């Protein structure tokens, strides 16, 4: 892993924890996990379909646009 990847991962974890504490506090993490699970189970199936579709579109865009450009830059540097 590159140093930048580790930094980005730590940044995402830190922001996620800060958002969790801001929204739910530090009172009872087990009850909070139950609330989150109940919220996710109460969502309509169409929400999951839309979120899955959007995620799929971004993943394919990543595969088609970003990875070939990254591979091109890498092979230019090796030459």
C-alpha cells in the first residue's frame, strides 16, 4: 500500500467515527447498532436497487476511465 492510500484510509475512518459520534453520541453502541439495523431493514427494496445501480455505474466508470489512464501513466514512467 502506498503512503497516500494509508492516509486516505485513516482519513475516511476518522471522518466516519466523527460523524457517528456526532449523530449518535457515545451512549450505548449496541442500541445504536440495533437502531441502524432496524433503519436499514425498514427501507424499501427500491432504495437498495437504486443504490446498487448507482454503485455499479461508478464502479464501471472507475474500470473504464480511471484504470486505463493510470496504467498508461505507469507504462510511460517505466520507459
